[in-house]
C-alpha cells in the first residue's frame, strides 16, 4: 500500500481515504488558482473570463463513466481490457477526471484517451527500438508532447495504489518516478504551488489573449511597475 493509504484496510475505508486525499489535493489546486500571479493586459473580458475559469475548473467523472473507461461497455462500442484502476486512481478520476485546472498543464491526460495514449506509447517504443514493456495491465494515463509517457500496472481493482513509471524517448527503458499515483499527484500539486508562489514573489507577469492565443510577458527587472502592483487592463467586453 502507498504511504498515503489508510490504516483501516477494509475496502470502504480505503476508498474513503483515497477520496479524501484527492479532495484535499483539489482544494490545494483551487487555492493556487485563486492566488493568481498575473494581470490581464490588452485583453477583452470575453477572452479573460474563460482563461480565468479554466484555472479554477475542476470536475470529475461519474461512476458510469469510470466503469466504461475501466471495463468497457459493448453497448456503446467501448471494449474493455484487462487493466484495472487502483482505488486512488479511481478517486482521482471521480474528482478531477474531466477538468484538472492547473494540474498536468501542457500534458495530455484525458482519461477517455488512455487507449490512444497506450497505442502511441507502443509506437514510440517501436520507433526507439525498445523492447515493449507495456502489458495488458498497463494503464498509460499521461502523454507529454510525443516523447514521454507515464503509466502504472494494475490488474486488481482492490489495490489501493501502484508504482508509477515514466519512459522518455531515447532511454533504454522506463524508470520508476513514484511509489504510487498518490505520491506523484502530491508532488505535481506541490510543484504547481511552488511555481505559483515564486511567480508571485517575483512580481508576476502580464497575460494578453487575442483570438484565443495566450501570451505571457515578464517585465525586465526594475523596468516599470511590477504586474501584480497594477490593475487588470481590459480592452473591452
């Protein structure tokens, strides 16, 4: 069991523990999103609002959606495999599966695309001349810019958690990066917190959005007022 597990190992207690841990991490992400390190500049309200909303948007999957991803549903054309989700990963999907806000920003981590990620991962291994190490119990839950992916192996839905591995293009094989998904998630949330705090302490930056394109501007040190010492500058509605 992960270090984040419950002392009470009954199934209901373990799932409740996993749910509580993920919920606390989601609250930490929400607090970060509320303490924004930027000010809008030359941006309309109509483009600023969805950007700000995206930072604070956290939503999970329902039980049926989780079951479809995990075991499939022939009635809707989804075939299940042999891999199963751990209790903690299931809790993550139910709390953050649809919208993750700042979590895993820049990476592909949509649960409904995990089969596609696994196929892409196998393709990457083949291109790299690496002996395939992903098996029927492998869950590839994240792919990053085509050159690296993260996965865990689990065939037992009663398992609380499972070690997380990462493969990077050019490496001879995968490396374990966390004792469990809980540990990885905690580290990712901590990184979001640290980066946000560092940007606030440095004075922040400006965000300009035009036609959906987002540009960040970091003023040179000592060159004018710090962005966080100014007001948002909207260009209109």
